[in-house]
C-alpha cells in the first residue's frame, strides 16, 4: 500500500469511528504533513483520494470537511446484517443496531422508525416545567437524595393516581422510577432470572425485549401468538410442560409489532396459568395509553393476586422522548428491583421527574392523549388502506387496536432485507421482519410507522414500496 493510500485509510477509519463528524473540518494539509512526517504532496494525494470517494469535500480557503453520509454509504453497514439474516442463528442485536442507524439518515422517510412522531409531544410545556423545576430546586437547595431510588415522591403519587383513574388501584410504594421502560424491563428480568434461563415471549416480539434476554445470557423461547388475540395459551402451557421456563415477557396491550389488545378474559387466564406454575411475568405496557377504543385497557397487573406480575411503563411513547422517564411495579420482587436499580444506575435525574409530575397535575395530559389517539387512529386507517391499495396481491396487514405501528405480511417470495436495501436507495426506511425474532421466520414481513402526518410524500413513499415489492416478485 502506498503512503497516501494508507493515510487516506487511516483518516477514513477515524471518520467511521466518529472522531470526525459530518460537517467538521479535518486537520489541514500542513498540520497532517507535520504530524505524520509526510510530504505535502503525499497528504494532498490522500485528501484527493478521500474526496473522490465522497468521504470529504474541499471548501475554497477553508480546508477539507467531512461530507454528510449518503444513504448509499450507510447501506454498506447493513452488509453484515444481510449475511447474518441468511443464517439460522440471527444476531438480532447487530441487525437492530444497523437498522436504527439508517433510520436517522438525513431526509429518509421514517416509516421504519420505532419512535413516535416527536412533533405530537408537548415538548414546549414540558420544557417550561423543566425550567421552573430547576429554578425551584436551586432556590430550595435540593437534596441529592431526591435522585435516588425509588424516585420522586410526587411523580410516584401522580402515576399511582393515574392508575386509579384508569380503574387499577395500585400501591404507590410498589412504584420504582427508572430511566425509561427499557431499564425497567432489564431490571425486572435481572431480578427474576439468571444467565442460561429460558424466557417465554410472544412471536413476533419487540426486539428490545429480545435484546434484553440476549444481553443477560438468557434464551428466548418464542410462543405462537395470534395477530388479534395475543399469545396462544395452549401453546404456552405446552412449552411450560416441556421446558424449564423461568419467566414470561409479554405486551398484552397494542403489542409491537402486531398491535393487538388481549381480551380481558385471556389476560386473566394468562396470569392464572403462570401463577399455577409460580412463573413471574414481565408486562411491557408502554403503549396502553394509546388505545383507539372508548376506554383504557386492563392490565395483567389487575389480575395479579400473588405479586408475580412485574409491570413496566413509560412516558417516552406518549409525553416526551427527550427525558426518558419510566417505572416498574415489580410486586413481590420490589426489593430486588430497587436494589438492582441502585447498583446499575443509582441516579435518575430529579428535574425531569419533577417536571413530568407538574405536567400530570396541571398540563392537560388527558387532552393531549385524546388528540394523539384520534390522530393515530386516523393515520392507522389511512396507512392500512394505502398498503392494500399499492402493495401487490397476497399482502395482508394487521388490525392495530392502538399504538402507531402496522405489521405487514408480504408475498412469501419477498425478502424484507432486500426490500430494506431497495427502499433505502429511495430514501425510505422500513422495519424488516428479521428484527422481531431470533430466526428468519418473518423474512417476508415488515413493520411500518404511521405516527407521522399523512402527506403526499409519504403516500408516494408507500407507492414506491409497492413498486419495489412488485419488481422483486419478477425475479
């Protein structure tokens, strides 16, 4: 390798690692020449090579700057994911990481995003409460202990009051504030199982739950799940009879990606089945406020008589994603979860807790939720109709009862990762089905986000997806 090629490779690697970010100026030719003890000519040749590769760009009288990464450049990151997806031992974590990176691509249509449209959040009001809470704490010389578990007492009280208003009396002493629902789930899982244990989950299931299981050295056992009624109780009973299941992890309300709401009787039966075997249940309930029906759905927690349900919630999907505040109600495992919270991340910033507590008291949370639910319900109907209109025959869609994602089954010949690549070339992101299982059983499925306002641009994006699918069927 020639000297200028090696230098170009070193600089490119630094950019890939984030040492130099898009739009930042890289060291001047003279500085690089002096630092690396190379001739000016060698450095210039290296910079010209990087410029020809689209890595950097020259600006007259300013120097060389890192170019924003194109969609084409980002798709290179998915090559390893495609190779992984072709095997039976799918690395969900690597696939999800690569996929989420592309969702942040500038100008890409976020149909594959797992996050709700932030423009619907009352961020301005939340930030006002943040500022007011920060001033009040400074003036009162706030106690650092306010940041320690179980969390801010007023926020805990407001959460308990909200459950009561939705028909579920809870003990405020059971609530532990966490940094989002992801931490709540991780802590609960850590409290009830150990490396090597088997965890029963729905299939398809939300990838964050699969990641939590993988990270802790456990193994997910995927249980047949109905797209409208939830986890198959007969299949779960069979799994329990045949394997040493340590815990179960489910999303009974508006499950991601299927969007179903379990019937109350099914929820009761699920809790009773697992209680009969003394198997704890982690209930991921982050979407329960986003229902399309007339009333708030029930929870598994409401049928729990033995403290075996570890209920997890969050404001990240309904109120603010910027300030990640979640909580756990771990039942009989409360002491373990609180201890693990202190050992893993003892501090949950008190200012966001105070601000959200104030918003719950005075900010019109119910009004905000009613508006959001109406918007999502309308957009779910529009997205579903558009998919049926523009996608080829043989496509079926889920019937979400809440939330903001649509699960789409494509004709069997379609590979969602190949479609993902083709869509990215058109600056459209989708959620490939590979992310929602530990194998490739959902290779011809995709998840679409309908939380963003329906525009001509999004309609055209769905139309383009349909054409790409049609084209893939011809090969």
